[in-house]
């Protein structure tokens, strides 16, 4: 842990010359306390691989269909995928999630 924290401290003390490097440094300084969170909490994965895997289906769909014909279609697709993926992580089936979303009076049912 201390080696990783020391390396991170050295990296964040660098002074990038390019605008891109400066933007990246600014972003990392903002979230500094979260960068090595996985070292302290076993439930936090060291990568965002699960998020990337959740997006993969949408990327393949977009490539195969060459995108959407309307903005509302793309927005609806993104909302449904987000709903289904969030529900799946909470052990709720896609059918149940969509049914609840269409019939619930409350917007926070998925968070409970």
C-alpha cells in the first residue's frame, strides 16, 4: 500500500507541459482519495472492467445497426440498458425491472 501511495504521490507531483497532461493531472487531483480505494476496501475492484463489459453490448448494437435514426431512440435505448444493467447488479430480472419502472409511482424503487 505504501509503495502504491508513494508512487501516486510522485506522479501527482509532476508538472505536465502539455494541456492534455495538465487536464489529466487536474482530474486526478480532484479524485485523489478515490484512486487507490481498492487497496482499503476488498469490495472495490481495481479496474472498471465490469462497467466496460456492461457497455460492450451497446457498442456492438450501435456498430451492427449503424446507430439510431432519432435522438429519442438513442436516449430510450440508453435508459433501458442502464435500468436493466443496474437491476441485474441488484439481483432483479430485466422483466421485473422494466415492469416496476412502468408501474411504480416512485422513482427510487431501484435504490432500495
